[in-house]
């Protein structure tokens, strides 16, 4: 694991004992810190070694050096966050702890990738390119294993971090050698003071950077372009990714569609900054296998393709998936992040029929009913069954929910697996 001697003798309160929280506790304990940890889920409190388990609501937080919280803890509403601020206690996360540990790691570089959509694909693609170039690399943050749980890279390695706005909010000193902003559209607005607050959170990734380090920014939307303009003084250390650049994506089977063109351009820019030659980049783009639950074909039954795009948790992420297939039976719904599906509207003519599920099912059905046939299926299993009955050979049944999964599933991965299981039952 990754540890720092700077933690020795300090006292940390850790809130949340899911995968990231457990990794954080283990790293802090290994670094010689005094750790008190808590999770409201009793099952998660079992088997935590080296830490005191105690309800942090009942403890004076002023005695701690920092409160370490998981990214899922809403800093704007959680009472423990307010309690820590009142006590003058720093609130931090595992990415900041990684930043503190960097000084003791073998010489390395860090790539930080953020944006509303495309973060995971771009993070995985950059990591794949680096490995194809023979550069030691691992990915962490909002993807893969928690960063503190991974073994340090040898000298010359590159840590590729997918960073959500929540993780950036908990980070104060991460100086990325390359920082990437892919795009900005409204998301997670329940955690911020409007869209401007959300955009400001993303922009902090660049504020933490040394000015001589590299920034890569997609300028296909106005808020991202404004952030790029604010960094114009960086001159040759700023790379802008413009939309509509012509690329031959036919050779990249897992990087289809305009959204993946942007992801590829960003990854190419990062790889070039890190010294990877163009021939290696080309080979890596061709061999990239893509990500589970992101436009992943999981089966074909009676000539109908079944595609899992469960990771599309907002309309902006769903729109490219609708655009990628000419005749779609669209499974949509879950816990909505907004009141509309406007971002998907340019591709409504690709939809043969929609099947709505989850909390947003009735609302989405009302939005769609005037422009396409709609069934309120309610559950994912029912939606797959109905779509299978209606779909014709050559058409695609697409799970691309444009909504979060938490109304009916643990997370988008659980939802995607449920879709795969339902498709398997058809066969």
C-alpha cells in the first residue's frame, strides 16, 4: 500500500468504511497514525484492524488532526462535516492523503482526469497507452482499486487518477503533472450552489497545479472553454481539445462515436506530453478493449444486439449511445439527476420504442410519449423481456438509463450485471 511518514503520531477520524474508507484506515494505521473510524452500516464496522471503532457523532472532533471522509459524504449537508468545520478540523479524503505521500514515493508523475462524462474511459485509455509504451502505470481514484491500497510504482511510473468533483473537493495539494478536463454539463447539483459551484469544483484541479505543469481541456462546451481561457497565460503548457476534429475511428472498435473521439484526443494529448511516440499510441488505440458497462455488447439473441451502457447516469452521457445505433429499443430510467432528457433529443429518431424503469419511469415516459412509443416497464427485468419481444433482427436493445442507479441497485455496476443476467436468461 501507499503510506507516508508524515501521518505518524497524528490523529485521524475516518467516516465511511466502504472500499475506499477501509483502504484509507489501513494505510493510515500502517503509517503510524492513531485512527478512529465509523460507518452507520454495522456490517462494515466488522474486521477493521488497528483502528478504534466509535460513533464520531459522540466524539469531540477538535482532538483530531483531520476528518477523512469518503467522496459520497455530502459536505454541504452532512452534520459531521459542519461539526468539523465548527471545530476548525480539516476535512480531507484519500486523494489528498496520496498527495501527502508523494514525496516519499519513487520519482513519478500524476495524471488527473475530470469532467462530467468520459472520465473512466479516458483514464483507462491513458493507462492502456502508457502500458503499451512500457511505462509503469496504474489507475485509481474514482476507478479501479483505491489509490492507497495499491503498491507504489517503480521510478518513472505514472499514476492515472479519475477524479470526481467530490474527490477534488476533498483535495488541497494535488499538483498533477498533467490535469485534464473533458467537459462540463449540469450534474450533482444537489451538492453545490448551482452549476457555477460545480464548475468551480472542477476548476480547482488546475488551481492546485504548478503553472509549468500541463493542462488539457476540452472546449466543446462554454463552461470548459471559459476555464481554458482563464489559463491562457500558461501558453505552451495548455492544450485545447476542440470538437469535430476528424479522426479515423474505424480502426478503434471500442472507441466509436463523437464522445469517444474527444476521449481519444484527450488521451493522445496526455500520452504525447508524457513522451509516448505516435506509433505506440496508434497501436494502443486499436487494441483498447473499452470498459465494462460503457456501450458494452453483452450478447446477441435472435439477431438482436444487447448493449450495456449502465454507466450512462445522465442524459449527456446517454446521448452518444443513442447516436451510435440506428434502431434502438431504449431502456431508460432510475433516479433522475434532472427534469429533462433534452441532451438526448437529437437522437430520438433512432429510438424504435422506449421502456422506462425506476423512480423516473413515469416522468421520463411523459417526456417521451409524444415523440416515440413508450412502455412503463417499472423494472429492468421486465424492460428486457418486453424489448426482446418487440425487437427485430438488426436492432439493438440498449440499457442507457440517463439516471443514477440507487433507486433499485447498489450502483451502476450492479445494474449492468442485472441487465447481463436478464439477457442471459433470454438465451
